[in-house]
């Protein structure tokens, strides 16, 4: 399972993967626009083309103009 923490709200979701997939696929499954989040695996910045595997801990930080 991949554990995803969504910031700033702190919501947590878990996703079961049958195989490693690109981050863009995880973002789409969760309903996020890739341009609207910054993704971290641990403390490492990752891009939508990076591969996510079972056991990963991701942090998705929402970014954008909220005014």
C-alpha cells in the first residue's frame, strides 16, 4: 500500500497498487491536477513521471492561489 498525506488539511489515504505506477496515475486516481500539488516521497521532491511503489509514503502539498 501507498500511504498519502494531503497537506495542509492533513487527510490520509491509502492506495493499494498491484504494480509500480507513475505518480501522475496516483494523482489522477485521487482527483488531483498535477499542476496543483507538490509531491514528496519522504523528504525528496518527486515529479509526475517518478515511479511510486507499494510501501511508499507520499505527501501531497496543495498549492495555488486561494484569493
